[in-house]
C-alpha cells in the first residue's frame, strides 16, 4: 500500500542535476525534503518552496549522523566529484543505520555490473551497493542507464549547435535507453513511498532503446532541423574530458569507451520498463520531448 503521510526525507546531492528533481517531486507529493548541501545558497528556491536546508559536508560523519536523526527516509546519491566518494557514501549509510532510518533509496548514478571492471567510477557503485546491502538497512536500489543530461556536455551540445551532429562515443549500432534526470527523480520519490519494496533493485531506462542513427532522428524531430549521428572516436572524447577532469581522467574514460568498440558484443544499456512502471508508475520522457524542451542548448 502506498504511504500517504507526509514524510521527512534527507536528500543528498540535492542541489545537483541528478538529485534536485527528487526534492521537487517530494514537495509535489506533500513531503518535507531536507536538502543536505555544502552550498545552502544553491538551495534558496527549494527552501522557499518548503524544503529544509541542512548545511554540511558528507566527509563529516558526525554531521551526517545528526542530520539523519528523525528522518523517515534517505535519498542517497553520492557525488563522484568528491575526493573520496567511497568514504562519503559509507558515511551516509552508517549515519542512516545509526539513526534507525526506516528506508534508504540509493541512486547508483549508473548501471552496476556484478563484478568490478577496473574503472573507479563504476567500481565504487559496486562497493557502495555491497556495503549498503551488508548494513542491514531496508533499502531500494535504483540503477539508471544513461542520463539525457549528458548531452549538455562539451562533447555533444556544441556539435549539435554548430555542426548538426549528435556526437557521442557509442558505436552507432549500440542501443541505449536514455533517461531524463527528472524521471529518475520521480522514481526515487515513488520508491520512498513504497517501504515494502525494501530489498528490491530496479534498472531504470527511458521509453526508447535507440541506436545512434535513431537518436539523431529524434534530435531532428525535437529541434525541427536535420541532425545526424557522429560516433565520436573515444580518443577525441577523452581529449575533451581531459580538459575538464585532467589528462588521466580523460584517458581512463576513453579507455572504457574503446572497449565498447573493440568488443563485438554490445553491453545491454536499456531495460524492459513495463514491469518497473507497473510497480513504480512514472511518466517517462521521450528523447524528442526532452530535446524540444532544451532546444536552446543545442542552437547557436
């Protein structure tokens, strides 16, 4: 049975693009989100709408324990730009356990394979998932595929705007179930109302499983002009990321995408959403709808 009472929910990463939709969905549902952030000035609109701002740093275990007291649920997203996401994630889990929080909903920020890959960004998801499951906290794990918001990055948006190319380092025949961060936020809010689902894990995908060419077709429809797919070489992608995260970070990501090209067996980056939506009803955003909404980001 869906919970009807107003819930107090501690939301981590709440001022970022992935978790901020959680706050707005909780407010929409009549709940009270507690926005945990190092930068309270970024949460002023949320506070004006009824959220409670909790200033703190996820490296401060004592602060997390204090913030977790009295919460009905925790929405956990671990920002990977932190210097030590493993420690901050464990701090949040430990704090929820110590406070006796009845439910924790963990957004892994990506698919979590069964075994480690050697990629720190992916492997930390595995470590935190295992740590959470071993903690004994009632938890629901949500694994989104790939965010549509990635297209805002300097490896895609400028190419669409300047060259009418949807640039991404996926092989052109690889299918991806792109999902909007707003939809993932809606799934988190739905899961928070469903404590009886504790112990469950859901892969979250968008409503379409698109190859690169099909993705470009949807961009064309959303923007009202012809757009084609550019299968960006992984090295080019890594060089662009290197300007943001440093050469080593860019090279590491390029190496992971090169594996996609070298392996004739494509990884499954989408899910059958029918059973998920039957349990957690959310209206999914199509690529065409999302692109049309954000058309200014892809225009000169």
